[in-house]
C-alpha cells in the first residue's frame, strides 16, 4: 500500500516540477524559490507564467485525472465489469453535450455553472442508458451497446450545434471538447476542488459497499446491503465526478479505465486502498499526458484528451485481447 | 383429407415470391433517377427539372447550369455511389461475421480509411483522389483486420458486444490520431472539417470519377458472389459441409468490403450507419436470403443516402448539415432498437 502511494506522489511532484520548467518562456521552480527569498530578483513576467499559467494547469490536470480515475473505479465496481468506463457508458458524451449547449447556446462561462451542466448531462445520459437497456434487469452487453449508441447520437447533436452556433463560441467549445487544459485558471482549479470534496469523501466512506458489490447483487444483499439504493447513489457520485472533470477540461477519455486497472494490479481489490491509489494514478496519467502533449511538438500542443486516447486505446485493446477467453 | 402442398406447389409459391421481389427491385431501381432528380433540385438555389435537363443537353454557361453540372450532380452521384457501397459492405460484413451489428462504421473500417486518407494528404502530400483511394483501401483493410482479430478470437467466440467494443476502441484510437494530424495542418483541417464528419458537400467530378470504377467493380462483384455470401451467412460449419472453401470466399468478401468501404470513404468521408441500417431494413422486407439482400441493399442504400443528404442541406435555413450527422440521427436510434430488442442477452 505504502509503496504505490509514495511512488505516485513522487511521480506527481516530478511531473509538477517538469511542467513548471518546460514551455515557451524560460522559467522554472528555481525562479519561484528565488522569488520566495528575494521578491525583487525575479521579473514579473516569469512570475506570471509560473503562477498564473503553469501552476493552475498542473493542478487542474491532477484534479481532473484523480476524479476521472475515481469515477472509473466506481463504474467498474458497480457494473462488475473491468471494461466498464465512464466513456463507454456514454457519461462523457452526455457531459460534453450538456456543456456544449451551455457554452454555445446559453453562453455560460463560469466554471461552477459548467460543472452543474456537465453533471446534469452525465446523469441524464446514465438515466437514459439504463432506461433503454433495462428489460427485466440489466445485462452488461446491453448497457455497453446502448452506451455506444447514445454516445454517437450525442456526438451528432454536438456536430449540429457546432455547425449552427456562433463561430467564436464554437471554436472555444471545440478546443475545450478535445480535452484541453489550455485555459486552466485558478478559478477552475478551486471550482473543481471544492466540487470534488463531497463525492470523493462519500466514495471513500462507501468503500466497503463497493467491496460488497463485487460479489454480486445477491451476496451483497444477504450481507445487508440495499443494493439498488447503493448502486444508484454510487452512479450519481460517478456522474458528479466525471461530469465536473469533463466540464473543466472537455473529454479526457480512458483515464477512468487505466487508472483503476493499474491500481488494482498493484494494491488489489479492496476499495479502501484501491480508490486513493487509483486517484493518484489518474492524476499522474493526465499530468503526463498534458506534459507530453504540450512539449512533444512545441510550440504546437496536442490536447490532453487526444493524448490519453492515443495512449489509452492500445491499453484497452490489450485488455480486450487478454480477456478474449472470458465472457464480455 | 388434408391436401399437403406438393413439391410443385412450393416451387410455384417460391417463384411467385421471387417474381414479387424482382418487380419491387425493378421499381426501386426506377425510383433512383426520380429521387436523384428531386435531390438535385433541393438546396439554396431553386432548380427546376427543366434546368437539370438543359444543363446537360444545352449547356449555356449560365449560373444555374454551372451549379447543376459542377455542384449538384456530382454531389448526388457521390451520394448514390457511397450509399450503395456502404450498404452492400454492411450486408456482406453481417453475413461474414454473423453479427447483427457488423457494418463498416461500427467495426472501424471507415475510421481506418479516413485516417489513411488524412495521413496521405497531410504527411505525404497526396491530393488526387485517384492516389489516395489506395490509402483508403489499405486503411480500411488494416482497421477491419484489427477489429476482427480483437473481437473474434478466443474461446467464447465473437459476441456482438465484444466486436462492437473492439470496433469502438479502434475507432476511438484512429479518430484521435486523425484529429491530432488535423490540429497541426490548419489548411487541411479547413478543407476536411466536414469530410471527417461524413459529408457529400464540395464533391467534384474529378474527385469522384477515379473512385467510381472501384465502387462499381465492388458492387458488381458483390452481386455475382451473392450465392456464396448466402452460403457464408449459414456459418462456417454449414458452409464447409456444402463444399465452400471458407478461407477463399471469406477472403474474397473481405476484399469486396474493402473496395466498397474504402471507395465510399474516399468520396464521402466516414459516413456511419448506412451499412448497419440498410441491410437490417432490407432483411425485414425480403427475408434472410442474401441473394436478395445484396441487390436490395445497394439500391436502398443509394436512395437513403441521397435523401438524407438532400434533407440535411435543406432542413435548416442556410446550414449544410453533413450527411454523416443526418445518418447518425437516423441510424443511432435504430442501433439502440437493435441493442434493446434484437440481441441475445448475456449475463
């Protein structure tokens, strides 16, 4: 337990230092330390770059990664399927569509407002997915297929909005949609951090319930769990986490799949240990994706969402391949 | 005494059914020019049937004639070709995999072709459709093979969800790569923005003409092997016991799918759902016989895509909705219906 925690924290610190040091402007942590001791020795430009651009970006990447990975861990437990991922269930595209509507149609700007929109969209999507897939119970096959279908439909709506909307709003929305941390601000960081307190806290408190879910509905019920209520509550938490993360940065896919998987491989199935490690791994993933995306072909930037998709899909394919002898 | 139907009665009934199907097919084929003409007339500028005829018989260089010849007609022709190609590709894929969700869009074939075309244009600077259609073929073949490899191997066999997941994953990967390439190539992005959503807008004769032979060859080949496709659809064991070499015919059908889907993507972009929806609707009408499904799919696919495109460009004032989006609005609900009612349930 301690090792993975320490390693991921070290990785986060390392990535933060790297993220501070690289970019168009010559600056690094050294400048920040120097400013601490001698406020006059550092020019204001460098300070602005570090404090107002790079730091919030790093912090936001970490928070988004953590909440997406938590959402993924919860989804996998609730669906009892290692391939479950908020994106596959249509959560991501629901949040994206709602936020797109908020940006382009209503002109919403504040990040708190977008968090609500994203969460509402994600929740509506989960509700719809379950409603359509439900036929005297839920089968995973149906859930996955309905999720894929509804994601496509939401994608079509997004395209229509991007065609009919005001070009400036649409451009902003499209950059955001691909999962960009480009315009990270402290306001966004605080907004997301405050928003996350409740669902993260509840998820940690419910870690025993998550463990029970793994044994199946009947076992969980016989051990005193009100399975339906717990499940619905957990899915709402999940929508809160991924909805808010997506409204902050756009679609950053596959973190919700990879983070929990790697965590399970290192610390096992107990959620009290799994959840924090998954969150830290998720943070590392998005921070690394963003760092690679913005430095690999600088000055151009690849949005973090594209980087996680390019890195994450092969991993997903690997899981699919590895599980080829099991029932989906 | 109950009179059992004799052998000749059954044959006669079968022949009568065949005759009905043939006449419906002929009627649909005859509808094609009418629908094409109607579609040519739709759009911002009102065009009468007389304009369309005179633009070809007595071209006088007027604005209307130029629009008919260089914009509307190529667009409708592209729709007819792409629609027929995608629908037949979907039908053959459904027969090959025995999977109701098989279609070039869902199984990553379209995304593979689109990625290859974008790479060819951006990295290699290929800009003639005669050249990039080959990249489209290669991309379609590789992506399709990858999805099949991921989705069908293993002891439990190809469950519909497993193949759909494999298709979704490969599509997500290729789409992310395509978007990354386009982010850095702003000129190309501007050029291809609608194409990547699946669009018939801005097609010109020089881009369609070089691709047309491949699609026509693919459609003809599909028509001639329809008996073999029927046998394939019975499953590998039955096909083998009927004396069919599964490897040979699967391979050949794969080549036809690649020709059709790759060709369609090079002229219309990755349009989804045509290959899923059309064969299913056709199957509801004519039954499970692929000897009929294939020709019906070709005609119905062409009709559907042309109508969807005409609706997309005239439904909203001054907005040209890409046909890929219109098809998603038609196809996604249909897909949901299939997912809910038509697929075997697994725990």
